C-alpha cells in the first residue's frame, strides 16, 4: 500500500513539507485507541535471535532509525511500534536553531536518493530532553549531538558538552557528529588534533559519571584510508565505544539524475542508494583494521534486506535506515528482520 498509494501522493509534495505532513499525521493517528497495537501487528516483527548485545546495551533487533529523521524526538514511541530496535534522535544542538533557508531537502527519485542541507535545524537540547523524559516506550535512544552554527570551532567542545549534560539522563548512547556537510567548517573538526581535543573533553565528562554512556563518533564517507586510520587511532586514544559509518556524502558521482537537476538542487549531503557501496567499503575497512574489536553502526543506502545483510556481513554490528525508509516505507524494517531470522 505504501509504495502503490501513499508514496506517490507524498512525492507530489515538497520533500520537507511531506516530512512534516507524515509526522503530524502519525502523531495524530497514534492518539486513536488501538492504533499502536494495530501498527505493531503490521510492522513489529520479534524473534529472540534478533537481539544484539553491543557496547553494553541490549538491542531487541539490529535495525535502527538514523539521526536526521526524528531530530526533535517527536515520534520515538510511534517508531518503536513500527518495529525499530533503536532510534537515534538529533542532531541536537545546545540552543534551538532554524537551520538553513528552505528549500533544503530534495528527492532524486531516479537514484532513490536525497540531497539535504538542513543545517542542524532543531528545537534545542532542553526541549528534546523534556520530550524524552515523557516518552512511554523503552526503545533504545541514541543522542546525536552537534554544535550551533554560530559557535566557532575553537569553542565547539562547549556545545557538545552542553548537549551531553542535558541529554545524559534520557538517552542510552551518544554520537558526536562532526561529519555533516551542512554546517560551515564543521568537517574541519574531523582532522586529527581538533577531533582528539573535542572527544577527550566530552569523554572526560562521561567517564566521571558513575555509569558512563557509550560514546560514538559519526564519520563521513568522503574520508581517505589515511584519514580512516587516524579515526581509529583517535578512537583508541579517546576510548570510544564505536563508530557510525557513514554520514551523507558531498560526492555527486555516477548519478542517474540529470546533471541539470542535481545542480539545481545545489549543495548538501547526498544519501540513499548511491551511498551504499562506499559506506559498505568503509565498514569493511574499519572492521578489518580493528579485527572487529570496535563496534560499527552501518548506515548508507539500505533499501532492502539484502542491503542490510551486506552491511552486517561487512562487519557492522547494527544498521540504520533513513532514505530507504522514505522510499520503501515502514514494511522495510519487518522485511529486514524476517530475512535475518531466515538466514540463521
């Protein structure tokens, strides 16, 4: 039904308008008694073999929602009913910010891809923390944190620490995001020395807690092997619990969409099918270089059960959906979980 009826209607709307339309109507629909049970019956597939123990947390299944879709933790309970094993909210910044001017989200249907330059639009850490305090489900929540656009890189650690402190009691793990291409100069923080300083300061706060939270780093798909090796050195030195591979790409190589339409969309991060191969290559490289000792959350171009299995076979401990969820609909989560049980 989704691909035959709902998706064609949604794709007639501007991409960001469609996003808000879906969120508003899901929230409204779930207020109707019995809706949550109905959705769980349709989309939530459970089996003991799907459970995963990763960085000290027990995930009921390895399929998560990537950061960027539910930035403000509006639908965590509803997404739990749709079968996800975990939800990563954010990217959250200390202060609310509107993000970049619209239009800032574009579909490339021929490539089953998206280009976004949202710019960390979110309601701020205090609002998100309060919303998570009120949630009813016990689904695992990741907190993806970033800096405000007007915070200089030299003061970035202050923003990341502020988010960390505000969200500590309401999330299960943290992801430091320095790899979005949509905040000016943010990716400069991926360089070895500034990244070590940033992570050390956040980790110092974390390890001072009686029960520290897993701290992960989200990396770009545009890094060289040498830069990936630096990331692994940094992960060891700062005692990271894992990596999220990967964020969106600034590459526009090998797209089926016409060059004029891609150019018209403009700058931003590309996600979806074109990212699948590169994301998998990075996961495989990182897994081999660490002998599997550093858990990886694999994300990028997962549009089918086979795509998810490819990431897991390459060494990912967990996977996340974003663009594939938009193109394939909520049944994708169930199809992947069913396939994983069949391949046991």
